[in-house]
C-alpha cells in the first residue's frame, strides 16, 4: 500500500505531505483546489509522461516522493527481479520512489535511492496499482483489455489452460519459422549450389596438393636450365678435385691436404695448431661431400622437354582452377591449401543442402502434429472462457443492478477470431487465427433494457454508465487480489442520488481487499471513506502543507455539508451530511450484502 506522498512545486501545490491509510481514502475539495495534483503526483511515481507545464509558476522543478510498503512475500519476490535489474534496493519493507521534473521538460526517476529510467517505475506500477479514470474507461473498450478482464476473473483455471496452450503455440510458431527459413534458404541457394558443385568438381578432378604450384614452378625452372646446371656442377667439381687427368695441384682438395700436412709437422710444438688442423679436417670432409653431390648432379641432370611440358600443363590447370576459386570466394592470391580447406567445407555444405529436403519433410510433419496439439489446447481454452464469460456477465449485471441500473445487463461473449494475422488453427471445426493469447475474441456488450440487444461499449454507452460498469467489474474482480492499491479519478462522473450512494458502497467493498484512493465531488461517495482528506488553497490559490488535512467528526460533517449545499455551515446540509455518515457507518458495521452465488473457476 502507499504510505505517504510528498509534493513540491507541482501545479498549484507549493508543498504538501499526505499520509495514506488502508481501506477507502476519499479526497475532496473545491474545484481547482489541487485535488487532481495528488493523482498527477501519483502518476509521476508510476512512470507516466512528465509534463513540464505542471511545474509550479516561478519554480525550477517539481518533485514527488512516495513510500510504498510491500508486506506480501510473493509480491516482494516478483518486485525483487525488477529492483535487482535496476540496481535498486528495499528500505526494510518499503520502496522509496521519487520523480523530478524540470521546467525544461527533463525528468529523473529514482527507485530505492538509485536513478532509473521512468520505464522501470512503470514495471513496478504494474504489480502495485491500477488507476481508473476517463482514459481507463476508453481502454476498457479494447478487446484485448476485455479478454484480460475475463482471464483475470477466471483465475487459475484459465491461466493453466493458457499456459498449456502457449507451450504448444510457441513450439508451432518456432517450427513454422524454421520451415520458412529453410525453404527460403533452399530457394536462395539453388543457383549458388550449382556454382559450388561445379567448382568442387574442378577441384576434385584436379586433386591438388598443398603448395603444389610452388613445387612445380621449382621443378620447371630446374628442367629449363638443366644443361647450364650440369655444366656449372662439373666446373665446380674440377675446382674441388682437379681436372680429372691427374692435375690436381690447383684443386681445393689438394690445397687443404697440403695445409694439413704442413701443420702436422709442427703441431706438437704448439697446442693451438692441433685445433686448426682439426677444423681443416672437417672442412676437407665437407668438401668431399660437396664433390659427391656435384658429381651426382652433373651425371643425373639432363634436359627432358616432355617432362617439362607435363609440368607446365599441370601448372596451367592449377592456375585456371585457382582463378575460378578466387572469383567464387572473392579472395586474392589464394593457395592450394585455401582451396582444399574450402572444398572440405563445401562438401559439408552440399551434404546439408542435400539433407534440406529430408529436414523440411520432418518439419512439415512436426508442424502438422503441433498444429493439431495447439488446436486442441486452444479449444480447451475457448471452452473455459466461454463458461466463465456467462458467470462474469451475470455477476457484473448484479452489481450494476445495485448501482441504480436495475434493468441493464452486461453480456460477455467469446467468439472465434476470423483468419487473418497470426497462426492458422482449426478449433471446433472452424478455421481461426491464433496468437499467444489464444484464438478467441472477447467482447463486452451492454444493454439498458431486457428487451434490447446488447451493443458494444463504444456505441451509445454514456461516460456515467461506463464508470459504473467499470466499478461493477472491479468489485467482481476484487476477490482475485490483483493489485494492492486502486486509484479512481472521476469514477462518479455523470451520476448522483441513489447511484452515487451505491458507488460509495461498492468502493467501500473494494477497500476490504485493497487500498482504494478516490478523488470525488460527490458527498454520497465521500461519506463511505474510512479516511477523508480535504485539499484547499490559500488566498493566492496555492496549496501548502497546511492546505491538505485529514478531517473527522465535525470537520468532516462541514466538508460533506459544503459538498451537498455549497455552504459548510448550512444546518440542513450538516443534518444531511450526518445522515450520509450514519448510512455509511451502518453499511460498514453491518453484515455484507448478500448476492446470488455463482460458480467460479479458481
């Protein structure tokens, strides 16, 4: 429940602090005294759009601070999720909520001392409060709101059925999306697949090896210069071993042998010469090995035009496929390794494409099964809604009778949604359109006389009638304990007399299940309040801390007399005011009004 509200520089309110209590709180006052600013302040706490024109003239900003106590553990658990996401925290059992609006239109919201987006306050408000005003009457005209009201009334039975239906619906929706995506991919990839298969065929026929082009280029260069290489090898061999005719005096091998012999004669006289002689021995061994290699090259390397032609043909084939590969993959300077890696991936992709038909077949079978299951679940949901629609209509009609509409009735109808947007199901033999809420259209119809047909709420239903329909609906739904606080603005618009007394009586009944706050102009409604707050303005038209006060006893009598006759000191007004208070007190202390029992799913 809302414990307190502090307003600063909001509209005509300079400064005001309001303590709110459980039960029914009524707020009254002269027209223009600032009563609606209380609701405006509450609206800001609930994340409503900030209007800079509401900043009091001469002030830089408006500020609203509220304290909300939440003692229900289940509700705290739900709100904990929102608070943790926002980085906010509790103050014991309380939520501290603030909103600041500047004259330039900037707005800041605070939750638990932490600045948060205003949308976070809206998420909090969904669990804490419902606000009923003229705008909410128009929302009641929407089919989605009427369906939500019926589902709220039906309680756990419809919620369980809706949960089962949604499990099937989500699976069906996802399967249809997967089938559509797969079909689109198959269509998009048809021509692409031909291109991939063609290039893969080229690669497979060529069967390249990694870095084959570089290796073939080296072989081709060797074959093109075979004679030059052999001649150079023989020339180098002569320098190492001599000319092959016994003239070895100038060969490198002969010179190294002579050097080693010279050192051998004196190395016993100098320790360092032994090391040098060893190094020369190593060089001579390496020179021998080089000579063997040169001799082999000179003997085996011969020009082979046919082999060279074969290599060049292979190089050309590789170059052609690499060129095709580069164009297909839009890569520059690809190698055989790149091409081989792509080929492995392409084979897997083609295998996937080849399996797409089989996969689509499985998806089609899944979709048919899930559509049948969703249709059955939707039919069960329709059955429960249809049963509860009659009960809801009768109970609201009873309430409207008590609200001075004795011949009026509310009809709640559940009809199949015609095929259109959404998924198509077959429910009870009819083709319907379905979404996450089911396949039903729910409509509230209103008739003022038994003999006339019910008409939609947006056709020929006055604001006063809609106010009473909404109140009757809230009374019926109250046992569900939807939210801890209900706020009503102008719920009594367009009514008076006995109907006004019945409105007060129903608001008091609602207050047995929730905190109810009402701004009213009617003394018949105000008399039923367990707490009565009067808002007045000073000589300058401003509301200050002293202008908002809780009235009781004689002060409350005078306020009700003012509302009745316009004069707070009118003797007849005071007498009539006391009669209203006695009536309200008798209602609250007496036995609750009896109603015909109705079966209700829970």
